[in-house]
């Protein structure tokens, strides 16, 4: 074996040996669903078992009208799919979807359709099909564009909810009579520095104030961000991409992960 | 005895229904003291960081006491309010734990 061959073999072996570590250190580039499908939740805890199509919930349809706090604290929707226990009976009792979709409340001059009837569906079709059907991507796209055309958007067509509210283009309802508890505004506005390991991307400063505009403390603590022995949480972009930590919202309704510099002070390519 | 112009023996439904509605409303309110306690206990989550440690501990105790009542409600109400109560309770405990670890 020549010296050149030996060197080639050594380099090849080194490459194999270091491959897992190299993969672990690689940046995680998140993927996002197209805007009209971004944050879509398929609710099928009981529908299919009962001969109904699963209910399709689009965050963007509701995000334009309601605050995160209203649904995830006051109405009691869990942050994990399937954890709320939504059922026809609870909807018909004025809970879960039925807290708003009761056939009585009005919104923008229109009566909000009832989510479920106490007796259940006698036959497939309206009004059950308002939720228990996928109207198809073309319809979702058309309806999304009808909304996003009048709101500020990021690249890719994702709605910039923060700017939309700043410009008073959306005014999310934050209190539901008979459901919500009237609470004072959150007094904590401490920024939290999030140290980033690795030099290819800048650090993050988390603003409690910004996140509290639409959220309540218990949306994030302790379920998403618990107290740890070290006093601080350690997580990776792989965790976030998997829907944990920041990914609990930023993979669904808040701006998508692909907009790195909305959080990181310096982008992945030094921009 | 009957009101002038009213056929003898005819029931006056208006006052009867009004009284029944008032009684029903009273019954509902009396049957839901848990809701008033829930609203009171969970109304301070936004202020949790400003509460003293004894105040937070007292709220956790009240949440735990209320949990037993909520567990006895009908399934739909229980599902929603048990989750909501857990959110409040866990937040108060979170703040206590955070302080204990010197946050």
C-alpha cells in the first residue's frame, strides 16, 4: 500500500467516524406547510369512530378573530393534539368549540353557526360539514388569500399577525362572556436572553411582553417551558422543529421557523 | 276568584313562568359555587409573579380542594374545567418552584 492509499483510507475512516457528530452540529432548517395549511389541526379523537369525517381546524381562520389566550386558557383547548377531549357532547353543552359555535353568539353581525347538535348528526352534510369535511386545498387557498390580501405578510405569504394588530387590521377578541375570567394585564415584561451554542447563528432575546399580548402565563408555563434543576431549559432547534418549546406555536400559528431572524439576531449566513 | 274579563279557572301563565324562571336561576347559581371559586382562584394567574410565596401556596391549596369538586361534575364540564384548573394550579406551583431554584 502506498502512502497515498493509506492517507485516503485514513481520511475515509475519519469521515465515517465523524459523520454522526457532524450531522448533530449541522443547522436544522425547518420546513413549513404552505400558508393556507399552516397550523391546520385534524381533530379525530371520536369522529371517525362515529362515522363522521374528522373535523378540520385552521388556526389562521380563528387567529384573526380571537386571542390565543381566549381559546387555550379560557375555553380550555390543550396545546397538544388530542389532549382536549373535544366531543359532540361537550360542543353541544357550550364547551370547547361550542363555547363560541353555539348558534347564538354573533360576530361581525353574523350568528356563529352551532358546532354540534345534542342529538348528533341525523345525516351527513350541513351544518356538520362546516367542520367535518376537508373542503380541499384550492378552497382553503382561496379563503386564505381573501384574508391575507388585506393583511401584512412575510415572504411566502404567511400573515404577520403582530404587524396586523399594530395597524389595527385585526382586533382579536380576548374575553368571552360566561366563559372568560376577567384578569388584569400581565405585569411581567422581563426579557429572557437565550444563549445559542454555536457561532453560525445569533442569540435570541425572548420578550415576555410581546408574547403576553395574546397569551397567558399558563399557556407556556410549566407545560411547554418547565422549571428545571439547572433553573433554565436547554433545547435544540431539532426540538423546536419537532413542535416542542418555541415550536409549540411557531410551527403552527405564530410566524414560521423558517424566518430565522425574527428570533435570532444574526441569520444562519451572517445576514 | 278570577281577574275581571278572565274566564274562571284560567291559569295566569305570565307570573307563573316568571317565578319559575327566577327559581330556576337561583337553583343554578346555588348549584355552582364551584364556578365562583374557580373564577376567584384562577383570576390571579397574570399576577402570579407578583404574589407572595404564602399567597401562592394558599392558591395551590385552594386549587387542590376545588379539584375534587370538579372531578364530580358531568364529563364535559369536568374535562374542560379540570384542564383549566390544572393550568392555574401548575402555574402557581411553577412560580413557587422557580423561586425555590433562585430564578
